C-alpha cells in the first residue's frame, strides 16, 4: 500500500486522430506496458503448479494423470496471461462451439470469445448480461422470501427492510491512481464485514467494481452496491466507508472530501449495478470515433485488478437464482445463454465441438 501511495502517475496526452485501427494501436501500447506484469504473473502461476505437483507426488502419492488434472488450472491461467492480447485480437472471428443436449439432441452454436471483460467490449457485454441476469433472479428470490416473512411491513418491529443503491468512491486529491485502486480493494473486506452485520440473517448485498477515466483523466475507481437491509443512515454509511479506507492505509487527511451516494433502489437497479466494468473511452469525437483513455493509466488499471475478484455478494446470494432447463426436453443441469434478459435456457450435459483455435480456448464458454 505504501509503495502504491508513493507511485507517480504518468498520463500521456489523448490522441486526437482516430484511424480505423485506433483501438488496436491503443491495445498494442497497453500490451507493451503490461508485458512485464503478465510474465511475472504467469511465472508465479507456473511455480504454484510445480509446488502442487510436488506435494501430490511425494506426500499424497498421486498418479501423474491426477496431478495433471489438479495443476491444469494454474497452467491454463499462465498461458492466458501471456496470450491475453492475442486472444482479444482474434475474439469471436474464427471459433464456434456447439453445445448438444444429450437428452433430446438439440444443438446450440455459440461463438467462443476471449472472456476478457477488461479489454474486449464484446465479451464484456456478454459477461455483464449474464451477471445482470443472475443478479435479477437472486434479487427477486430475496424479495419474495422477505415478503413471505413480513420484512416489508412498514410497522415491523425492528424496522422495515428496503433496497438501497450505494456508490462508494475514493477522493482523488493527494492520492495517485494506483493507490486509489489498491485502497478500494483493501477497504472492500472491512466494508463487507459492516454490511454483513447490518443486513442480518434475512438481508443481502451485492457489490461490483467499476472504473471510469474521470472528467480530469485522473482515473475514478469506485464500487456500486445493492443492499437489502433495515434503514441505514447516510452518515453511518459514510463513517463505515471512511473507517474501512483508514484501515486499508489511506491517511485521514485525504478523506476530508469523501463522498458516499445513497438512494433507494429502483426496478432497473441491475442496469446501474452491472453497467460496465471499465469505461475505456472518454468521449466520442466529431468524426464519430471514440477517444480512448490514456494507455498508461489503463495499463495501471490492468496490473492492479488482474486476478482480483471484482464482484462480491453476501453468503448464499448467488445460489438463489433458479436452475435453468433445456427448453425442448426440460433436462436439469444447465448452461445459461448470454442473452439479456434471460433466462433463455439451454442445457448442461454438454458435448463440445471446437473448430481450430488457440490452446486453452475451451474455457471461454464456462461450461
């Protein structure tokens, strides 16, 4: 944290020209700036794979096939770290997977993407649509349960439960860009403890990370939260977030202008909660081409959030979504389609047929 606070932020000027391949040039510069970080992460994952393999071989006396299966996760993540930008460049252009229901034989074709929510707008949209669908289903289940238990009655003893939408920010004044991102994630665990205590056994919350370049191009990391709980005063929420940031190592002098936005959640809260992970362009120019965020700033964002959990929910919240079924034969176990709004339904027992594609592409479907 101390190193992050001392880090200097280099913000190159925005490009004013936007050729057709402007985005690829922008990605190439970010690739170059993050190369060292991605190689270090890949080597760390490979080292962990060797440690797990050695433990299984000499302590558990496991066979080589079992060892290979257990270490596959680390090796595939290492390859993904090195090949991230190459996969983004070829996303959705050549690779199609077919999902076949073994119960009724219906076949669904799905384009295999790179699954990079940070760098690929197409996969970002698919992933966000899927997360919105799961959040909507879980939220409706929470509200239905609360209605049955009488938690929504105005005269309920202990206070009526209600939905709130929160935005938690970090003041930009005096803090470098990387320090603010690090502070967000360091403070998240402390804020989650407060929310669990206030929500109680019948409440719930869901938190997502979001980043925008900001009006002054200083970077604006923040959290959006949906909270279902009894009444929470705004000043109490502000004090809890301030305390969380102080516990994360942010000096109190930097928190004088701390802002916490609180309002009642509406029916389309999922659109606000899961809007976009990152806004990689600042505005659209007169020629219709987007002006992208400074590559140096975006590379800092990549190195800070790579490998982190960008969403968090209260215990059991994500498991409340109903199980989907095959639309033709109603077979159980499933894979959700990425349509919005779902659930458009399709199966679980999947037979995958892939065209030629780069190694590790099989994991892109999440099936």
